[in-house]
């Protein structure tokens, strides 16, 4: 966004100018104001720090040679202050020595301007750093919003879980679906996935109690998606690298939501939520676990989740046939999947297909 667009949009980036020479203050302010910037001035370092804390500027132009508190010390204190820690600082100085610039960088300066100030250079420096500050503020606000949303949902879910004396499959499925209710194509996904997981556990010879625990806990695998912004969770196109990093956090968010419960079932749900995207070869997330360092329930849930994703229709893909899905999963042996878990699953394809038909998505 250039200066004209800034002015037309009614957004006036704020520039704080700190200099002990009144003439310098007036000259720089006269250069910036016609470009759409809102300027404020301070005659010394101490008052400049106070003004920066009060006004929250988008960029600070800081003179170096000032009495009492020079530019180096002023920059150092601005960087140490929690309010102004991320505010871009441009040191305006007649000093050309490399040593002076190194001192400025060590004190926290982001850029330099030589005196006398050139208007074109001033415009370029300020424009670039204001964009950087706005981008940082946007990321910080998004992170804060996400954290507040997660905190609210976490507290709500904690209260709900505290009131559950005896978990049942139906109640946990409904709780888990709160994270997926906007996505019509995954309406029955948690039902299918949990039954696939229980069937695998049974085939692997786990005790009935453990099989039932996996059946009841597996629906919680994606509960962390409740903390992912809709713009990412419901995006029909391929996610950007940055968006994908946010999406991957649903594993950690889910684990945070479920941690601290005295219920073994909820604890198993936490383990599954955290580890169902880990891979046998260590290339998964969020912890990069490999082999049997990945909890067995997480390994079982990972395969069940992938199988259902492949054979199901999604907004961005058609379903893959059972035969082709099995071939694709076979290529993931000892890479994505625990070979023993994969072997158990491939041996119960009739049961898996029956589960798939029993819990079809509502659109058929």
C-alpha cells in the first residue's frame, strides 16, 4: 500500500520523530505529512520513550547525537520495553563510521538515515518499515484472537468434561463433531474412523477394555480443529505454507484441550489427538516421533484417519476406490504406517467396508 492509498483509506501510519534540534523536527515532519503520515515529535530521548509508550507509533525516527540520553541508549531502552519492543527504529545521524552503525544495530536500530535527510530515501525507509510493523501487528492480533478463542473453548470443554461421569460413544462423538460441524463432507468421519481403529485394535489382540477405550477416544482426534480459524479450516484451495503451519497446530490444541483430566479415556483421547499425524519414519508432526516411540493408539488412529480420508469424497477430491487405497497405503509401509498396524488392517477389509457402508455421509 503506497502513501496515496494509505491516505485514501483513512489509515494514517504514525511516525514519532525524536531530535533535540527543533529545525530538524520541523523539516522531517514537513517531508512526511504530505505523504499521508501522522507525525509526533519529542525533543529528547526520555520524552521520546514516554511518547512512544503512550502513542504506539508505527516507526520511530531517532537522532543519535542528543544530550543526556543519546540515540544509542534511547534505542536500547525502547527495545527493552514491552510496549515498544517491536517498533521499527531508524537512526538519523551524521556519523558515517562503521563503528557507530554497529553500535546502533546492537542498540536495536532497524535502519539508518544520513544527515542531511534526503526526502526520497526517507520516504523509502519509512514506507518499508511501516509495512513491516503493520504485518507484525496483524500476526500478533491474529495470534491473540486465536489464543483467546482456544482459551474460551478449552474452558467450556473442561466444564463439560468434568460433568461426564461415564463417557459413552454417542456423547463423545457429539462433542468431537463440534470441531467439524461446518464441514458437511466429514459428518460421519469420526464414526467411521473410530470403528476402523477399534477393529484394528481387536485384530491385533488388544484386550476388550483397550479396544473399547480406543473406540471411545478416537472420535476426539481432531477436536483441536475448534481452535483453527475458519479461513484456514474451510479453505477449498491448497493451503499456503504459513496456513499449513497453523493447521498443524490442531494436534497441539487438541492435546491442550484434553490434558489434565483424571479420566483414562480422556487421557487416551489426548494422546490420540497429539500423535495421530506422527509417522513411522519420523517425518510426521508435531513431535517428529518415529517407530514405537509413537503410542500404539496414535499409530492406529493415524492409519484409520488416512484410510477414511482417501476413500471419502471431499470438496477438493473424489473418493479413491478400496483397491487403489490399499495399494497407496501399502507404499506407506514403514514410512507413514506401522507395518503391524497396516497388516492387521489389510486383513479386515471386509469389516472395514461394512463400517464404511454403515456410517455413510448424509449426502450418500
